C-alpha cells in the first residue's frame, strides 16, 4: 500500500490519517490572569512533606533510572525489548476463555475533552467522509469507500506515544537541539521525528501479558475524584487484592474511571484535571521493569503537584526509560470481564501503525482471556 506524506498528513489508500497534537496554551505559551485563577489545583496530598517530589528529585531520578544504552546506542524500542519470545508465549498461555474485548476508544466526531480554539495551528478536525459521492445518492458504482482524519494525540483517541514524543526535561531543556530517548538530538521537523525513536521504528506490534489496575473497583467507587493522586501503597494494595505481581515485560493498564465519569457528568478538560499516578511511584515502577503503561486518561495525576513537570510520569517513562505510554485507553469492558472472572491478567495484543517519522500511533489493543 502506497503511503504519501503531504503537509504532515499521512495518506494511506482510501483512508486519511492526519497527524497533530492536542492541547493549546496560547501565543508563545502565555497564560492570562483569568486562566491562572481558574486553573485546577493538584491533590493536596501531593504537597505533604512525605509525598512531595521536587524538580531536583526528578533530576536525580533521571540519572539513576535511565535506560540509555541498555539495548545498544541506537535502540528505538526501549522497554518493548522486554517483550521477548518467552514473554509472548507465556502470555498466549493465559488464554483459557476465548473472550476478547477492546482496550481502545475511537475519536469523537468533535474533540469534546480538550477543545482547541480556532486560532490554534495544531487544530485538526475529526472527520469521516465519503469522497466523490453525492450525499443524496442511495447507490454506488464499484465499491463503497470512505476516508477519516483525526489528530493522533486527540483527547478521545487511544494512542501510543512514540519515544520521540517527549524530550528530556532536565536543566538543558531549553537548549537546542533538545534530546530524546538515548540522549540523541530530537530533530523534530515538519516531517516528524527525524532523529530516531519514531513510531515506525518501534516494531510491528506485540503480544504480552496485560495487567489491569482497576482503582475504582479497589476503592469501591464508580470513578476516582478529579486530580486524585495514586501512590505506591495504592498499587501494592491492588497487587494484594488481585493476587498479581506486576513484572518485567508487562503491559500495565491503569483504570481511574475517566470514561465512567464522562458518561455520568459529561466531558471536561481531563488533560488538566484527572486522577492518575503521582511521581513518587517512579522508583517502585522502575523496579517492576514494565514494557508499556496505559492510562484511561494520561496516567499522570493532573495537575501533578511537581514543579516544572506537568506530566512527570511521561517525563520519566518516554525519554529516560524508553517506555511508551498509552493515553486515552478504554478499560470499561475489560474491567467488567475481569471482575466477572475474578482475573485481572490476560493476553494483550496490538499492532503499531507504521506512520513515517510519526510521534504516535492509534492504539487498537485487544485483551483476550
């Protein structure tokens, strides 16, 4: 299938996938006084002395925890290397029921959760259209065809972040060129990530053990509070409850109840105010040596409560560990099946769309019990 690049848009056969990013700050990153006053506040527990993670602590952890060179100087796959043939075969052996459910959410016709103003040059319309077809026609000649366009980082689109997506956020963050996973220059241009670690260099797809962390189930609520931070004791309580110890090469899926909340209360700017992991879990999670981390929002608690690090989980996992993150996963169905079977581990499988120099790929994962 021929693939053409045209002004940052990937054209593949009769389908169209527009590359873009979600989120809007304003001209040159400016924030108005009104915006400052209305900004969500972090979970108060993140500021307790025993919880507080500082920028200096993040810098220390960057050096202590980085995986640079672990799989060679030119590695583009990061912790996906931990999904070995043995790990895949063990995951396949978990299939006993023959039940498969989706782990993904497809973009809404309009980005309801992170709307961008018309002035944003990153704005990409979510569209589905029938090219060359009269809207009033009821018959076709030949075959039925359609096309789609959406931003890969759309707030309603489940996607895997490439390892070039986040630069290293250390003291040299404002220098040029910025660095990505492995310490290489970012080389981000109008054609995408040209310096390596783009999505098309991260492998064709994977099969491994999936582990669901269902925090609303553990806490006996339909969904967590906005901005609620999760700590090591929450993850350890889940391991005890589920009887599963998170391990090397696992795909971990964190459910906070984002989609259940949206269904009950309507859309909100989840990217700025959502439950998730606090930065203090990073040493614990590093010891588990996971392959990939998925959240039903962004996995990070938002706001993070960590100075200079809006999304410290992303800041560490992507450029330092080489661990891809899945944003906007859909875990309602897998949570229902897992609770019915009383089993929160399963085989998970997904493909990696080979978008040339891409910063992400749509995530179309399946959990099979």
